[in-house]
């Protein structure tokens, strides 16, 4: 029975041997790491983005100056600034305010139509200091210290196939 002498060998070719005579060559490839989960930033897939738009339709809430301490299959953790438009008196002339935030992307799921690829479906922002206001009956009130939202899973459309 041939013995494969390729334990601990890097990518390349290993020879199967019977005694001292090579009988076959077998390609040895290192295990391929799973692709890092992505986040969809207004339909653009990204890993470890430096900025991220939370409200794609109007751009009135975005994360900037993101710095990631970890990006794993189960969660991505980092810090940054949540930049929020106060929309006063209306959004087109509102002022943007900045709030320091701890950011976590989590709950990775398979990306439909892309075997082996995953994407994060949730974001949690924790505000260790000042925090953006929330609104009750149209009036600003003190916002929560921690906020969780659902992220878009919309992959960019696939290019049309040419026949």
C-alpha cells in the first residue's frame, strides 16, 4: 500500500512511495481559508471598510474613521465615528454631528448565489460618551446608549450574460 510522505509539507507535489520507489505524484494544497464575511455598503461588498453608510437612501447617517480590532467569521469589531444629520429644520440644510462609537457587525449568513461567501446582517453601535438623539412625536429625546439595526444583504446585480 503506498504511503504518502506529505505530512506537514507546504503546497507543491509529494511523491507516494512503496519502499524506495516512487509510484505516483499527488498535488498537495494547503487548506484554503474561508472568505471573510462582507458587509454591503449601499450594494458595494466590503471587508474592513474605512467608512460605512448606514442610511443608503439619503446618506444622513454614516460611520467614518473606522478602525477594526477584529474581523472573524462570527463578528467584526472596531471603533469609529457615527456622523448623523440633525435634519433641522429639514435634512437638506441640517447639520452633521459626530459621536464616538464602538461598532460590531454580526450574524453572518450565506450570501445567496455566491457559494462559500457570507455577509453580516446586523450592526450594533455602542456610544461610550455622547449619543445621537432619538425622536418621539417629532421631538428629539436622549438616544439609547446601544443601538442595533439590520444591514442590507443586497448583492450588486450580476452582469448580463452574453450569448
